[in-house]
């Protein structure tokens, strides 16, 4: 019980990890071990735990190699820490997870390809891939180009944002299903074969610019409505309640806001009939910017900051500073805010404080999920 208490206390804490005690390596080992265990579960139940759109493009051999490598790294680190008594409680849990993953078949689990594609599912594979990819890329970038160098990886309220990250990835199937149903039901009438033919005949780069521009125009006015319509602000206030900007901060988003925004952005993309290649490229761009623009990085891009949304541009949107309230709505093209008169004008390079003015949104995933329905303001 003492070991479990230590782990619970550790996961509920925040701050910089002290070096030389096996905490940093222990966290890496435990994270890899848990992801491997989840990956094994996905191998056992692919029809219920993986995303149909993703599993069609997997190279299973590569996935198996990555899993075996991760298990070896996690197991090796754990054993070394156990032998040298470095945070043995943390290393023991990591090694136990590796052993459990191996016991369940590890990277050798056979997957029966003959299962239906239309079963209800949760996006466990999407969660694993995004967490692994995002953390590897953006933690490195944040350490290399840190804006606030004293901000630790495990900063205050990281647990809340991680819970949002988990839930919003796990329910990706529900969100995609609901979004597609709504779009086809309410916007199907607007589809025009002539317009679709013209769009699909565009040069790839022209079409990519157009899809980002169309999506950002919808995003801009939707985002602005979240700020100017009190009923919608109840949802959006959850996203703005984050007080520290980093790669995980953008994950704090109410599930209803996620559903509404995705529906409205997907509608014109569906109606205009962009090709799969263009949509795939757009998904990569929006995925990168959604994380990067919240990251704790000092990037301004010179004159290009008036054209493209950068971390500096979006950090101002999350600021409590008076000159920044209800400003900088664009997600991709900063010139939209300059065009519509909502760009921040300040002599300061970066904002001073983040979060909702008044800090009235409670901390904690469950409390934030209920907040829009219980807030008396």
C-alpha cells in the first residue's frame, strides 16, 4: 500500500522533477510501459479499441517493432533503477506493466483481420500515437525554445489537461460519427457536383490553401461567437481557464465545444468536396498548429506573424491582460484578425497572465465538464 500511496501522491503533484533520483527515467519507463500495455489491448480487441480510418493505413510490422523497442527500453530502465535503488517504487510499477504487457502477448499478439468495421469503438490507438508523437516532438521543442524557462513539464493543473486529452481522444469515434451524421443531415442539400468538380480539379497547393482559408474563416466566426454569445461562452470558458501555456494546454476543451466546432468546420469542407489528399494534409496542419500555438515556445516569425498564427499570436488570445480580451480569434491565418479588426495591439512582446479574467472556472475534468450547466454567472 505504501508503494501505491507514493505513486498516487506523485501523480497528484506538480513541479520540476529532481534529477539524480531516477524520477525522470522512471517517468519515461512508466509512460512507455503503460502505452505498450494499452497497445497490447488494442491488438487483442482492434474492432473496439482502434480507429477504422487509422488501422487501414497501419504497417503492423513497424508497430510491432516500435512496441518491442519500447518494452525493452522501459524494462531496461526499470531494472537499472530497481538494482540501484533509484525511486524503486516508480521503477517497480513500470516493470510490472512491462511484464503484464509481455504476459498478454506483447508485440507478438496475432490480429484476426476478419472483423467488422462498423462496431462501436474508442480511439485507443489514436490516443497512444498522438500522446507519444506530441510529447516526443513538443517537449523537445519547448526545452529548445522555451518562452518561460522556469516552467516545468509537470506544471500546475497538468492533470486536468491530461484528463481532457485522454477523454477527447478516446471519444474520437463518437465525435466523428456525430459530426458526420450532423453534416450529412443538415448540409447535404448544399453539395453541388459542379462546384465539387471545380474544387477537385484545383492544383494540390491551391486546394490546400483554399481548404485552410475556408476552415479558418468558419473557425474565426465560430470562435468569435463563443466569446460574444453568453450561452456559448459557458462552454468556451473551460478552454480559457488554463493558466499555463504548453503543448498540453490546447487539450482543455469541453466535449460539446469540440463537437460543435468540428461540425461547423467540416460542413464547408464536405460541401465543397475537397479530395482525400487535401483533407489529409489539412488534418496534419490543423493538428500541428493546435498543439504548437499553445506551446511554451518563444516564436514570433518576424513579419510573417501578421500572416500566420504563431504561439505569440495565440498566447495573447489566452491572456487576462485587458488589451487582449476577445482578440486574436484566427487559428491559421492571423491576417483575418487584422482584416476584421480583432487583432491585439500591444507594446509588450508577450502577455503577462493567462486564464479567464476572475478565475471562476473550477479545476478538475469532472467539474469543468459540469461547469457550463451549473455556472450561475
